[in-house]
């Protein structure tokens, strides 16, 4: 019996809960997953950290990531984007596997440093693009890879939220360019650009050019618990157009001001023989139009034979957002335990995105920002 993997996690709020929940589910639903010990939770506020460590099932906690990253088998970096690079690179240099939340970094140069560290490391390094692990998205990829849509002509991706449409909604690190890098573009657009690469990249080739614009609707916000305000130095929304190597075209947008949309990540693909569309607001459904269909049909992706479903409930007992974190953690930790990664190919690709995937997305984010600044279409090939 292999020793359990000792895990340290930096960050204990939203993503900390999503990943801790996933780790707790694995032994129950994925019995062949590597055994994991939630060893240490890392953060800055000792009181909050102590409470979170208890709640999230960690043995201990630390306010000093440098003393942690070399003493564990796996390091999760769930912190704000500006602290993705240094702790992750230190962990990789110590031979510790790393799972980093998206986007890879807050700047392209930091993402490049992380990508290079992963290349040089003898440890698995992956990025947590969780929407690759929705069963309906896996089902969609199988249809596209099987040629059911034919030649791909269009990809249409949007990620719409409305949590900032109230101008009194409080300031947070996500609104500070020095910490987040960008706003809706990097926080939400990164997901859509990765999902596009995952779904159609094998058939369209890479995105070759992008043109885009960013918009900030509200440029200062109240700081919770004070009567101060702070400037918003990132975008509240972006739109972009892309062209692919095979000639396909893409349209992308994300917003935190899309009134009425709460967490609506949606992708549509149109091909010469058919189309499909998906939204995380209806996570168990895939809309598909095949060559013989007169209109879109809704496929319920909840059958035992559908991706990941046999691990959960009988057909029709639907899954949610949190299950995508269980699936991605299962695949990532299996890569760590088997010493494989998406690139090494020692086992069927887990499709867990690598730091190279994270860097490719960061290149697209940077190109869209450059296009916004220059008004030019940017060549990213
Ligand atoms: C933003 O509100 C956010 O939490 C993203 O950071 C996550 O990646 C996304 O899955 C949900 O929305």
C-alpha cells in the first residue's frame, strides 16, 4: 500500500472549500484514487486559518508557505493570481507536485516563469480549469473528436456573471490589476479560452489572431467595513474575436455586469455537419444537432456509461458544479501517483491541463489586452 500523498493548500476561502470538498469526496466515490492526507492549510490570518483548517479537515496550518512547500508531496496554490508564481515555482524546485488555480499568473512573464519551472521539474504541474471535467463537456469532446460536427467553422464562448452590476458591491483583490492582472478577462475568459482549446483545438489547430476590447463600467468601489473607496483597475467585461489555423472563427465575451446571469459559462460549436451547445447553468445537459436532426436535441448526460457518472448515482440523478472539482482532483492526483502528466503519456491522457496549457491561455489574455490598447488585431501564432 503506497503512503498517502501529503497535501498542503494555500488559500481557504471559495476555492479552498471547493478543493477540500473534492479531496473529502474522493475516497467515497473514486476508491482507486490515491490516498491523500490534508496535512497543512496555508494563509495569512492565523485566527481565520485555524478555524478553516478545522472545518476543511486539515491536520494543521501555517502562515509561512516557504516552510511548507518542500515538506509535502502536493502543493495546491489557490491564492490570488499575483502569488501563483513564487510558491508554485519553489514547490516545483523542491520536487513537489503543484495544482494551481486559474489563470496561471497575473502577467504573461510570471506565467512563462511557471511554465519553464514545470518543464525543468521532476514533478507534475497542472492548472485547475475545472470545466474540462463536466461530464457533458467530455461527451461534447467525444462527439467533436468523432467528427460528428464535421469541419468546425464557429466557436462562440461566453462567461456571464452579474455580481458587480451593483456599483456599491465591495472592492476585492479581483479588481486590482496589481494582484489579479485583469478582471473578467482573466478570471472568466481564461476558462472559456481553455475550454475552446480543449474542445476544438485538435480539429481547428491553434487560435492564430485575436482582436478584443476591455471595458470598466464602475471605476471605484467601497471597501467593506470602512468608509473608503478604492479604484477598480481591471476590466468589468471583455469581448474578443479570434481566427483559428483551420479558418474557423471565434467570438468570446465575459462580464460581471450581465444582469440576470449568475455563473453562466456557455460554449457553442458550429460545424459543417452539426452543432452543439452547453451551459454550466444546465450542467447535465448537452444540446446537439446531428446531420439527420431537424432541430437541436437535449441529451441528458447522466447515464452510467457517460464520463465519470458510474462513480456517482443512477441515471438521471444530476450532478452539480462541485463535482467538476472532484473529477479534476481525481485525474490530477492519479497523474501525481503514477508519475505521469498530460505530456508524459504514460497512461491515457487525463486531459488535466498542464502549465503549458495555462501559459497558452495567458498568451491569449495578453494578446487581447494588447489589442484593446492598440486597436490592432494581434497575431498569436
Ligand atoms: C469568479 O467569481 C469565479 O469564482 C471564478 O474565479 C471561478 O474560476 C469560476 O469557476 C466561478 O466564478
